[in-house]
């Protein structure tokens, strides 16, 4: 086992995976079997194999004897399911509902009797990230006359964004390495009326394990998590009618808190800086800057059709990680699907990735797991995005971003239209140039960047949820 771990650490992912599969029979029924499955899941993650990762994390949850660890493995399993193309709403929601069975029926021992309205935000950390671009305004632009805001972090890590948060909220509390029940008591003792979970099943679902004790009167999840939690202790999921149309209530264990938009985007200085309008004069360069785990074979088949019908076009795909095995595996998949490898550039991720958007004319959003921050960032950098409006809640975020940006002409309802639209754009450079020239102005006026309106609407519902209005 230790040798496999060392192989993973030095990037020899395939060797580690092969060794783990070989030693797995030796651990069957053993108390350490879950460790092998967890490492297999990590190896599949490193090569971008979502199906393999999901199965491994499920196996780890099934054989781990510790309930807290089972919940973590199962959260990882649920997260991985969202990358899969052929899983329907009923199956996905049912898998989430099972998560609640890993909890006892807690009756909250906490009772808040506050005259002021205290909002808590809990997350794995409050570091600069793609998710932070969607919740920064909640922590810096809230109504200070009506609300007290407190943040609860499961990490003591710190960066400039953390300092920004600390300087704007009433209290910043670190819960790192504390037992979940003790963390829940701290939240309750702080008099939190409404707590908003920004992480959900991300990072093993630790925030959900804390909220299972019901430390706040009202508990909400959203922004950093994009589906039902399956946990009945969570009262509401933040969404909108576009992400969750009428009739989709059955796919959620929570009540749906529908706003006119489920989020707003706040670009930081680096994203806004150097907005470039590189007007295309000949063949387009298509691009994808999403996590390679999101790239399905169905998506690659669409890319293949687009490249075949757009002469001299190129495709740049850039991962969000620096794991070499990801690039190797993607090259293998592209060759197996007979894509024109000579017109495709495959890159690993890097910290200074924002300037790379200037090399791309049109982003082809992934499906069924869309890009969220990637889509919004691309638009803010002056690069249009086409996205597919999928059948699942998490498959509609790219389209919802385009809706809020006032770019509904870039939304497709099926793969046939997705390919057709990309080809149409490539063959009408004049119209594409007009879109590029008006993109910045349309964004500035859009609801996507209207954090003030988003916060006002959410705060209105905060008051209603606790009977203050």
C-alpha cells in the first residue's frame, strides 16, 4: 500500500493503479480494505476517469466501518457522479437521498432567541477560488444595518481573500480539527439564525456533517454545491426556475429557495484586467479550460464534428490541474475517438492561466457538468461561450450564466444544435465580431454581475425565512 502511495505522489499514476488492483484481493474483508479503494479512487481522479473514481469511492464507503469516514467517502462518490453523462435525474437524486441514511435522527439541542438577525456562512475554507467569485459579495456587500455576518472555516489556511473576508464580517471562527458536534455547538452558541453551507459534498462533505446537528434555525446550501445534498437537516437549496423548473422539486430533499438568479459573479482585478477584443479574421480557435474530469466522450465527439466542418480551426484544451497523467490519458482518448490530434493542443493547468484566454476565440462548454466560474471568467475576458442546457440541475449552470449575461443566443438544447451553433459562428465571422465588440457592454448591464440586486433579493428572503418580514 505504501509503495502505491509513493507512486501516486511522484506522478506514476498508472503504475500505482495497477499495483493497487493487484493487491486489492489481499485486503478483501480486512479493516484496511477501504484504504485501497480510496487510493484507487485517487488514481482514477488523477487520470480523469470519473466512472472509475465514483465506483472506488462507493466501494470505500461500503467497507469502511467508521460512520464519519463512510459519509466522507459517500460525499466523494456523489461528487463524482456529476461528471457522468448517462445518469438520469431519478437515479442521481436517489443516490443523494441515501446519504441521509448515514445519519441518526438528530433533534437539535440548540435554541436561538435572538433580537438581531445573524447569518452564518460555513465552508471548507475561505481562500481565493473559483467558488469565491460567486460569494465574495455576500461577505462584503451585505446590509450591515440589518444583518450580523459570521464565517466558520474548517481550515486555518489564509490568503489575501481570507483577510478581505475577515475585515468585512463581524466574526471569523476557525473550526479546523474540531469534532463535528463541538463545531455545531460553537455555531449555535454564536446565535446563528440562518447558516449557509458554501461547500456541500465538496471536500468530503465535512460541512454537512456539522450541519447534521442542526445548529441554526434555518439551514441553506448553494453556490459552492450544485445539487441536492440529500441531507434532511438542510432546509433549503438556493436555486432559480431556470436551474430547477417547476416539477423538479422531487429531485431535492430540501425545499427550493428560488430567486430570480441563484448566484451573481464578482470578477476580481486579475479577471477584469486587460479585457481584450481580439477580432477573428479567419478560422476560429476553439477552447476548453475546464477540469478534464468534465470532458466526456460525448463532448469529444461533438468537438470532432465541429473541427471536421470548420476548415483550419484548432482546439485548445487546458486542464485545471498539473497532473501529467491527465494529459497522457486525454491524448489516449482523443486518439481512440479518431479526433484530428494535429489540430488539438492539450495542456496541463497553470497558475497564470488567465492570459491563455486571449489565445481562444470561442469556448465550447463541457457537458453534462458545465463550467461555472470558467464560463463567467471567459465572458469577462471577452471570450464568448456556447453551452448546452442539460436535463440535470448541475447541467444547466453554464446556460444559466449565459441567460443572466443576456447571451441566450449561445445556449443550445441538444448536441445537434450545439455542433450546429459552433459551426454557424465559425462561418459568420462578421456576426461573431459584432458579438465580441458588444460583449463587455452587455456584461456590465447584465444580472450576472449585478451583485447588489442578488444580495438584496437573498436578504429579503433571509428575513422571511425567520419571520422578520
